[in-house]
C-alpha cells in the first residue's frame, strides 16, 4: 500500500483523530442499512447490518461479491471506516454485511459475556452463516480489534477457512495485544483514547452486571482507569481468561500468522499510536499466504487523502482492490486508478 499523508495532516495522532471526526466517508449518499437480528447458539443475539441500494453491477454476469466488515473496539456500522468500506461496496455493486459484536449495535446483549479481541469462534459462526446464504465470492475485512479476531480465526481453522472466505484483510489491528495495550495506556494515548473507550466500556459492563449479579467485582471495575485494569476485572475473567496477561497472550494473532492458509492482508501504519512499529511482524514471521503492508504514515485507521477536510476512501479502495484480486473478482477499479485521488 502506497500512502502519502497530506501536508496539512502531519503525525500519527492527527492522522488518527482528524479522519475519524471530519474527513468525508462516502462519495455517494451516506450508507443505508437493513438490520437483521440473529439468534446465537448460546441463546443470545447479534445484529447484522446489510447495505441497501448498492450500485448495479455492469459488464459481468458473475455472482455478486459479498464484503463482510468487522468493526473495532466499541465501533459499529456507523464508524467512519465501516461507512467508507460500505461506500466502496456500493460503488462497485458488491453486497456488504456489517456484523456487530455483542453489545455494540445500540442494545445490550443478553448473555453473561460481551466481546473480545480473540473472539474467533464468533467470527467463524458469522462467516459460516453468511457463506451458507451467499453464492458469490465472499471476502472479509476486520478493522483494529475486528481484524485481530479475524486473523485469529483464520489461523485457528487453517485450511478450513477457505470454506467460508476467499480472502481476508486486517486493518490497523493490534495483533500483539500486549504491545498495543501498553501503548494505549501511556501519555497522550491514555488521556485521550483510553478515556474515550472507558466512557462506553464501563457503563456497558455495569449493565451486564445488572443483568447477571455477581459476574465481576463492581468496585474493582469502578476503580479501573485504563484498559489493562478493565480487562483484568471484566474482559478476561468473563471470557475465560485468567487475567489481562493471559488474555492478551492467548488472543493475539501475531504468533499464529504462519498458520493462515487463505490469502490474508495485514495493514499497519508504522506511526499508529495504538500499535508500536516495533511490534509489527516481519516477512519471515508470517506464512506464505500473508501479505504485509506497513506504510510509514496513516495513523490508526486514518489514511486521509485529498484536500482539506480530506476523505477516507483511499484505504478501502486499496484493501478492497487487493481482496478483489485475490478472490478473482472482476469489475473493480484498482487503487492506483481510483477516481477519488
């Protein structure tokens, strides 16, 4: 991925914050979704949004491709990157599904659990269900937390991944959770991003405790000031891990990238405030099916381009183009020739 940040947007922090708040997401109308509620095997539910009103495919009789987008920590189908990927799909006449992790669709889920970075079983169940109902090519992208979980699933199932997907991609994912967790807990990151996440994570955890009294220590949760402490009180024990260290170690996809047997793209900007460049994998650490893109700039899920205020379609164009190539999907515009510059 060749990405050069605009001169008006210097540094990883600005390249993270500005695109999320101000850059243009879609070149068509804002994506419109149709929501389905799926009952899970454990008696809970998730909500899946499907893109409505995509552009008709022209010049090909091939089945419609399906792009599945897994969001990041506390994200949703309305996150800036989800809307940008949905716009990419709309423009190319693809279908697009945006599943919500449990508790992220605007309504708290029912079960005594939430979601986490290594939730590969949930990823697998969602992809299997989508594959069963779709006859065309199916590709999946996960952003940040969603990308780590997607890679973790692909590594876990190995050759069987090809039964569900033709190719996968992870964008700005903390594939070394310990490195990312410690980075977000320091300095500016702690003051801005940690506080932002805790403002929604803590109330949702308290809702979960009201549903299931005794699930965790309420006072310990209220004393938590960073994601390490939150994971130690809530995420780890609720999802079967001993503590934060055990969770971060066992849920990380980086040590398992060599086990992936479907085409997989791993995109990480080297100035991502959440993901230290020193923690990123090198080519000799991944399997033959894994492609690494590590541009020097872009921030965390930023990659803004164009004139102020910029747009965030460049990254979906590049990632979507790579997925289309791997899945042999015709009728797409390569990123190098993107009409959006």
